[in-house]
């Protein structure tokens, strides 16, 4: 069982590496935010797998903390994007992408 958990942890680390490439080369900020969400969810999964493989229940607490921080990061990103989409007082709203 330990070998299987270590293989799963290795696969999750590979997924995190691919997400890092997306953050580095991502063409838009939305791509980067989705990759950081991948970091949050995969990081939680990795911590839970390691908690089971190494019999360290304290890693479950770290996983819960990472999950909460990941949700807060997305909420901050969405709030920022919505604020950028709002028209200025008395001005006209620009159509299209935020980054046009």
C-alpha cells in the first residue's frame, strides 16, 4: 500500500510541475489563476496522500488550511476582475476582454 501511495504522490507532484509551467507561460491572468487553483486542489490531495503514507495526521490540518487559502485566493481574484469590469462614474463601459 505504501508503494501505491508514493506513486500517487509522485504523479501529483508531476501535475504540480505542469501547473507551474502554465503559471510561468500562461497567456492570460485567468489561465494563471486556474493554474493556482490547480496548485491548491492538488496540494491538498498531495498532503492527504502523504498524511496517510507517512502516518502523520497533522498533515491533514495543513491540507485544510491550504484549501481555505486557495478559496480565498480565488475570491480575491474574482473580486479584482469584477472591479475592473465596472464602468467608471459617468464613463462608458468597454466591451470585450479585460486585457484588451
